[in-house]
């Protein structure tokens, strides 16, 4: 086996590391320097001290990044993470800055205490997740963004709208309008900066769009210099190098209320970090366990301690850099380690900080509208995951919490008569919103499930970025020898091409008819291009138990009884590894959409594990939450140790639907409800599962009439054939597709046709287990939606969709004669038929408005020599061919026959090790 390292641990030559590391620095730089500018000016520090704060911040950004990405014993998530000061701390620190007894030294004391708190509570934060569902976290982030907008607007105006000065004869100074505020020239500079940023976001591509804020600041500064508004005298006198000394402003002071306030900020920050870590684990295909998450959260605490010691503020993982990993596909943590080193060097160059401090406030104001507005928009995006349709209380949680959060902004003297010690808490809208939203959520919704909250955190930041690039690039596939459309006219286009934008096909035709340029152009000369193949039935976990000797020659029931004890020794890692390998195998044979029927959850395994792995591969995934509730002691087939309580099954079905199911067109993940079979669940669970699925509008799937034993069991236990049993329990309809259906009779076929019930035909598995020949020809003639499924890799021992199409053709001809099924009909079963069986009209064909899911096959191999008479038929009759190219949602998943979205060799090594352990435990 190869000893190839995981992409996260991959190193590059020094020039490339420096280039990629600098890219991360540029993406985060504007956000990194914003907080010291805000706090320094709020504290009315002289320019040289504000510049020092900026240098200290850059220096600690680098140190904290090394702690997180490089890591050391017990600290650091060891993923490509860049660390920066969190905006969540700004509101509380601004309140502290207004209290003379606290000031900058009190701020540093609260920061250090919060960092120690973060280190101590890191192992327990996942238990606090139920306090922070999307309705709470989204509200807090929304208020953070809105609160910071006041800073941005005042920056755009060039300062504060009022100034304080002594009044003759009065004991206290008075507030007067600031004559320098909102000067026309300054407002024009702010507007120019904003327009530059918006233009770069709208028309810039890739990296340019991601550093739009930084480039806008540079452009605004250049204009300010030309207009004489930017003064760089301090830059000229600043030294080229200086160390960042600890406790530069004096020893920190510790006050109880500021410490409690900052600890609450730290808790919110850690919840957000948890979501980013989970998302980054998916992006890099390195799933994280509890120890990984604890190390990452602990690094947040260590970085915050370093911030307090080195004269700066609380630190967290920067979401825009997580987004950059997703945009570029560069997963190496050594890139961010290099970025951290660059930040340290920048922090040791006072001239750089002095230059930043010299940037006029109107420039920062124009950029701040974007930066802080995006913070608020992130809160809105998180709130999209909250249930406002069926839970009316969530609306009140948001409304009242935002109202409390606005008090310090709209009525700054509202709490002036309360004890001074409480002011840092009460004068922070962010902290008010956090406390009120947590309490209201507990009052209305109670203490939720930690698993639900963790799943929401994992979904929250799939591709976060401060300047997120909308959509996917354009894609042009051209010069295909034949492009098989499977459209309404079943066109097959010579010299075919297709053009897609944002993952959706816009044009299909000949190469000459389509655009000649795109962001990605792929030449398919010598290939047959087809719609992505659709697999309608699988048990991906079973590829760890291929060709088990005792099960090689057994029929279905004996085969299951042999394998159940082995499957019972699996756990989450087995599910993730087998899903990765199974989907990789499918992708490399041209499959772009796969269903999976997972019906056993031993040793803590969950459907989440398979969805996590599928996200890493990049195939469209129909994850069905299977179940078994009738064990051997109650007359069922599975061992009692592998069955679940029915109420728990239904609860978890609701959870995974609410967490992962995407009903939208072009969805990448959909969830279905899938009791295993009539001989492993009760009549009541079948009925309740159907009612639950229909209440959510999700698909329903199970095994039915697979062999004569299956039919005999149904007649003996229920007194009816499988089709009638399914109909009686609500298991017929266009939202249902059954696996196998080998032994359906004519009446049952008619029932399926009338009700729109689909079928997943699995010919290889049916032959392997001696189940018989499914009446596919009769189903098609009656109008039943029939797709193909490779079925479990332990009953098929292969996961090749074209091989399945070939066997479907041959098996029907064995049973019904040479004209029973044509090659093109078999290919249709593998594409359009599968899409219809899964209830989708957005895949299965290459036509405008369909998903850009494409497979291409090179027929130049010796196995296809002489097949030029009909290359399309050759895909089914010859081979079977492996895919040269597989594209899903406009994204290349397989290139030159190999999956490129995961580390192939490492995945195979991990899978082999798990299989060997299962074999060893069986002896």
C-alpha cells in the first residue's frame, strides 16, 4: 500500500507554501486589524499606541495560528485554520473602555481570565451545545453585526458625531456637535471604498473577490493620499523592527463583572469555533472526534491567554479562511502554519502597523459596512436553520433578544441608575442578547439534544467566507464523440457539448453551437458522454464484508444470519470508511447520485457518519434512515442486539430529517425513512414510519418481495402477499421505491403502476443470492418507474453501475428472449429510470435546466476494440467501462479514472485495516 500522507498533512516546496500562506494572510488581514483599531481609538490612545496594538494583534494572530494548525500536546485541531481577534468581544470591550476603573488593564485581565476559562471548559463545551441552537446563535451573531455597524458608520463620518469639552461655569463637561463629522469629502471617500469593494465582489473572480475588502481599503487609502487626507508622518518615524513585549501597558487588573462578561463571550466564540471545525473536517475529509474538537477549542483558550499577555484580545478561528480552503481546495495545514509565521513577521514590523493606523477613518468606514454587515448576514444565515414554521416561539426568542441587544445602541443611558459594577454587562448589547436569547430559548423550548445541536453546528458553516464567491464556475464539456442526452427526444449528439453555470446545464448541442470559453473547459474527444448514473439501492457498510466464506453460497436468510454478527462489531469509523470507499467506487464507474440504506447502528454509529463521508466524496446522496425492531426473540430475523426501540427509531428519523434533508431542487443530500424489511420491523413501525415520512415530505424505502422466502414469510405472518401488505400500511405511492421486487405478480405490478410506486432493480445481487429474475420487462410495460441498484457490496461484491446495466440486459434476455431489453433501455434504467424512482426531475438527463451531473467513458481500451459500430451500445454490451470523467453539480469528482476529492490511497489503507480487524475478530 502507498504511504501517501493525508492532504491535511501534505507539504509543498517553500515558494508555494509562502505564496499560499500569504493568500490566507491577505484574506484575513482587514478583519484582523479592525478590532485593535476600534478598541485603541475608543480608549483614546495616541497613534503610536494604536499602532502598537495592531502589531501586537498581528503577532498573536501568528502565535495562535501556530497553536491551532501546528498544535502541540493537547492543544490544536491540526487543520488549516487561521486565528484572529473575534468581533464578538468588541461590544463588551467598548463598554469596559468607558469605565475609568476598568480601562485597558481591566480589559486585559478579563481576556486572560476568559482564556483560562476556555482552556478549562473545552472538554465540556459539547454538553453546552443545547443552550446554543441556531435560533440563539444566529440571534447573537446578528446583534454582533448590527452593533458593530455603529462603529463603521462613525468611521465613515470621520469620528464621533459629538465632542466633549468644558463648559464655563459648569462642573461637568458638555457634549457638542463635532464640526469635523460627516464632511462631504470624507463621505465620498467612504462611498468610493464601498463601491470598489462591491465591484470586486460582483466582477472579481476567485481570490480577487475573497480579498475585495483589503483591496478596497488599499484603493480608498490611495484616493485619500491623493486628496491630502492621509498623513504618514508616523510611518516615517516608526522603526523597521521591534519586539512585542508582554504587559506593555502594565500588569493586568482583574474585576469580577468584566471577567464574567468576557467568559460568556468566550463561550459564544467556542460554540462558533465548534461549527467551523466540524465544517472544516468535512471540507478536508478528515472527520473529527471529541478529542480533536477539545484540542481545537483549547487552542482558542490558549490564543486568548496569549492575547491578554501580549496586549491584545480574545482569539478565534477566522471563518473567511475556512471558506478559502473550500474555494481553493488546498487542504494542507502547513499552508496556514506558513501564514501564521508571516503574521508573526508582520507583527515585528512597526512600520506596517503605523501604515495601517494612518488609514483615514472614512476608508475604514466604507470597508466596515461590508465587514460588519457580513457578520450580521452570517447571523441571518444561521437563523435559516431555525424552525420558524412549526415553532412560533422561536420568533419571540429572536424579536425580544434583538430588542434587548439594541438598548445600549438606541438608549445609552438606559441603565445609568443601576450599580456601576454591572455597566460592562448591561451596556453590551451583544451580552444582553446572548443572555436573553439563551434564557428565552430555555423558557420556550427547553433544554434540547446535544446531538441535534452538534449536527446544526456541523451544517452551519459549509463554506463560510466574509466575501463569499457566489455559485460555481462555468463549465464547458466539448468534442464528445457522442453525447447521450436522455432528454425527451433521446437525442445522441455527435461532436457533442454542454455548457453549465452554477452547477446547472444551460446549453446542449454540437461543439460548434455552444460557447467556446468557460472557467473550466474539458475536451472529451474519443469519449462517450452520458448523464451521471443513478444508483437507487445500496448498503455501503457491507463493502467491509465482501466474499465472507461462510456467506458465499447462502441464500438471503442464511446469508444475513452469517453476516449479522460481523456487522454488529462495526462502529462509526466503519460506517465512514465504507461509505467513502463505496461512493468512490461508484464515482469511478460513472455514478453521480447514490441512495444508501443504513439500517443498523451498532456501537454508536449514526446516519450522520455516512452523510459526513458522502459530503467528502461529493456525490449526490439519498441517505435513508433504516431500522430493525423485531429481533429473533420476537420471531424476526436479526439478532436482538441489533434491533432498536421503535420510539427511539422514530425520534432519530425526525432528527436526521430536520438536520440534513434538503428538499430543494439540485439538493446534494436528501434523507428518507427506510424500515429494513417486513421480517425485521413491526406492522406498527411500518405504518408510523410512513406517516412520519409524509409529514416531512421525504421519500420512503424498504426491501420487498426479494425471494420466495420473503413471500412465504409475508403469507404466513400477515396472510397476504408483500404488495398487498405494503399497500395496507401506506407503502405505495410516488414517494415510495422498493428494493428488488423479484417475486411481484401481475396484480402487484398493476398496483405499483397505478400508485406511482418505484422499484430498485438489483440484478447482480438477485443472481448472487439465487433470488430469481425480477419481472422488469413487465414493470416497464406497465409504466412502473424502474431504476438500477448495485445493492450491498456483500451480496454483489461489486459497485459498478454499468456492470449492473449489462447484467440487467442479459438477465431479462435469459428470461424473456433476445429482444426483452435493449442496450439503450438498460442505460436508461441506469440514468433517467433511477432519477424517476428516487422522485427527482433534476437529474438523469443532459438538458437545459438539469443538474450538471455528467459521466464520460473512454472506449479506446482493448475491451472495446471493434465496437465503433455503436459506441453507445458498447457501454452496455462490452466492458464494463470505468469512467474517465465524473462531474457532479458542475464539480469534477473523477478525473482520468481516479477520484480526486479524497486521498484515495489513504482511504483504501484505512478501509483495509478495518476489514482486517473484523476478519481477525471473527476467528
